[in-house]
C-alpha cells in the first residue's frame, strides 16, 4: 500500500499551473522553464516580482521554478516518476540546500499571505482563490518530494482542491482552473482505501476517469495551464498503460520547447512501452545526433545520460552485449551523475552480468549500487541480488512493457 500511495502522491499537483495572464516577462520565464533553463526562469520571475510585489501569482512562479530546478538536478522529471518500476521512487528524496528550503517556504508563505489579505478585502475574488490553490499545490509537492511528508502533502493538496473549486464556482468558464481539481480527482480516485479514511479526504472519493477527462479538457482548451496539463497527461498515460496517447502530446511539445531533451527521452520510453524497437532506436539515434552537433539543450547534456537511456532500452530488449557497453560508460562516471541515474545504472549492469552468467562481476556491481544508497529501494533490491542472481520472469520485450506499466 505504501508504494502505491507514493506513486500516486507524486502526482499531487506536480505541475501546479501558473494560472496568470501571460505577460511578456512571465511568458519568457516559462519558455525558459519548459526548456529546463531554471536559473534563467528564476531570474525572470524575480524581475516580475520586483514589478508586481503584491501579486501572489508572481511569487508562485518563483516557487514553481525553485522546486523544479531541484527536481531536475536530482534526475526526477521523467514520466517514470509515476510508474510502479519508477527509479525516482527507489531513491532518496529530492536534495535541496538549506538556502533553497528557506527561500521556497518564504516565497510560498508570501503568496499565501497576500492571498489571505486580498480575500479579506474581496472574498469573491476568483483569481485570488486560484492563486492560493496553486500555492498550496506547490507546497504539497515540496512536502512530498523534498520532506517526504506524505500526510502533509496530501493535506495541502486537499486545501488546494478546496480553494480552487471556490474559484471555479465564481468563474465556471475558467477552463485552466480545472487543472488542480482534475489532478486531485485522479489522485484521490486512485488511492488505496486505507488512505481515503484520512479526515481531510472524508466524503471525497475522487474519480480517476473523471480526473483524466478534466485534464484532457484543460490540455485541449486551456490557455495558461494547457502545457502543464499535457505534461501531466504524458505521465498519467504511461502509468495507465496508454503510451500511444502520450506520443501526440510529446510531438506537440517538442517543437514548442526544442531545448528540452527530456521530451525526446520520453518519446523513447513510449515507443519502448509499445514494443516498437525501431522507432525507439531512431529516436535514440536522433538524440545522439543532436548531442554531437551541439544543439541547444543537448550540447551540455552528459553523454552518460544518453548511454543510460540506450543501455536500459537494450537491456529490456535482451541485447545484452550492447547494453553492457553503454551501462559501463555510465557507471564509470557515476560520481558525476544524479543519484537516480547512477544507482539504477549499477543495478542494471549487475542484472546484465547475471543474465550473461558473469556472477562475480554482477555481485560487484550490486555492491556499488548498495553503497550509493543502502536504504533506498534500489539499494535494497540490489542487496537481494547479491544473495541470489537476477533472472527474468518473462521474455525480455514483454518484461520491458510490464516493467514500465506495473
């Protein structure tokens, strides 16, 4: 139950929506944001705050970027965030500095304080209710991903849902405002029954299908939160075993945010889930080409990140010699990579060695994974393989699809 709860809680308003009029500076900041250029986005959002210090949405933009910079640095932004085999769930919490923690909470508390003051003056201000909901949603995400406080995160998500629903009642034509209730509906409708008895969920059971339909509406008809809805749907479709429906969304986002290499990484994952080896390999080859040519967003990408993408893909397609070659390149630079990539590479290399009958080096690889994060799920899984060799439970490609979807 705990694992399933974590999987679903990781969806809580992860893309909480920026929900404000798209002026030039905010639009520029979010162009940087969706292209993974978080330092530039933060600079733009701080300039926006200087111009609009009393606008709670301006503070929300900054909090959004602070959180996602930390997530990106930790290797936590792939759709695998919400799959059962999810590497992110198998690692420690998102690492932040004490300065980042203080700044995030100062910023989010400023937003909530401004919202309360504005609602005191005008209790029917729909835009203020919506801004407050976004602030609670971002804090929910931080509480889950950074503090690993599941109950606090879900409590804040419930608050976010409540206040945004007030905004919708005041302005029912606001399609973008439906993002947060859509996510909450999906999450609450998917939670194990034990968690539905929490006091702040009493009387609200959610509905997975309704939540997905709401997000699809925002993705199709929204004007400020449509990108957030698309990104959420990509993750949800993968979790729901519907990768074919994620591909059109990815193909729409890639030309809009061409410097975001993770979007192409996701294309590989979706084709892999579909069992379409040829198209997956074509996309991997394209990523390598962009890297070699120094394309913006790819020039500074560590080649070992692409090696892991390809090595992991080949592992599931039982191309073990080539998988081993790529994974060895990754583990050789493990100290320079995010923990998510590094620990998974060591465990995957050990599994590759086991399938090749190289037990001694397999155990050595598992020991490296354990040493990196012994209390993580990957560390514990690797410890088990030290005692008994890894074996596939089913044919390689079928196993890959199950691994992606369980």
